[in-house]
C-alpha cells in the first residue's frame, strides 16, 4: 500500500485506494477518496470504513508537512479497531503561507468542523465523533472542536502554545493532549502551558506523554500515540 500512500502525499487524496491494498487490510477495512464541501470549497479526503464498525468515528488532521504515510498508518490502525476515519486535506481550504493569519486558521478549523459534520451526516451519532490532529493539526483540531464544532472529543498530538495562541474555549468536551517528551520543535513547556490554559477554562483535559519522542515520531512512537488516543476515544465515545 506504500505506493498509494505516496500518491496521497503528492496528490492530496486523489489515488484509487482499494487497488493494491493488502488482502488482510482489505478484510479489516476499505478505503476510498471523496470530496466534501467547506465554505464553498471542495476538500479532498481519504475515508477508511471498517468491516466491523464500533459505531464511532475519528477525523484526523495532518501536520504542516501535509498528509504523509504515518498519518495513513494511524488511520488504518483506527479502522482496524472499528472506527470510521476521515483524513481531509485541509490545505484545500487555504494554502499554508507560513504566516497563518487568523482567516487561514479559521478556514482550516472550518474544515475540521465540516468533516465532523460529514461524519454525522453519514449516520454516526454525534456523541461518537472525535477529532484528532498532529502538530499544526493538533491546534486546528482541538481549538476548532472547542469552538463551533460538533465533535464530542478532541485529541492534540505534539502541539502546544508554540503552534498558535489558543482561543478561549466555547465548549467543554473531553480533550487529550499527547506530549512528546523530547520535542525541540514544540517545547514540552509549550504543551504544558496549553494544558494549563484549558484546565483554567474548565475544559476536562488529560495529558499523556510519549517517552523519548521528538517532534517527528518513529513508527513505534506512532503506535504508542495511537494506543493512547484509542484508549481515550474508547472511554469518551463508546
């Protein structure tokens, strides 16, 4: 499946996913590409549908490098556990110029919110839809979920105050923040500051640490992050 992952990385979710997937993976889930609307713009995405759904869903938002193989491996792991997973290419809403003014961030947050809405419209109970993001996507996911989103839970991985200054939350849904112990891009202090900000705003937030992790995760560290996220979603969505 490596070739199709590379196609998604380069072509932002336009590859024919079912072709070339391993038989064992096909037995656990199916994969397709689709587009959904966000503020009048078509947003491309990969959708993972489990063969044995558990009734819950996850929207995953990539980091500043775009959708990569590690993100899709994460989606596969969730789908194998029964979660329906949507991985949108949120840069379709606004290009990343590195400055990231508020209108750009708002457009990205809207993609996350609209992806959650798409999951609900597809038949998933709104109380069972969570959103998760990595690095830049961690801010987009969590800050958006605490705004106008209908997400029932949110997860931020390798994010913090260094990414963007969070807005005062409007909602109080469960949040998991996964900190990288040795992150030099988004400092652990920045992550803890974010957690404390949410706690002071009465958001029920839990902090977990991936031991030894820098900002770029190894496959084993992604496996650990997925395990922590799955445990949290099992408790909050199911």
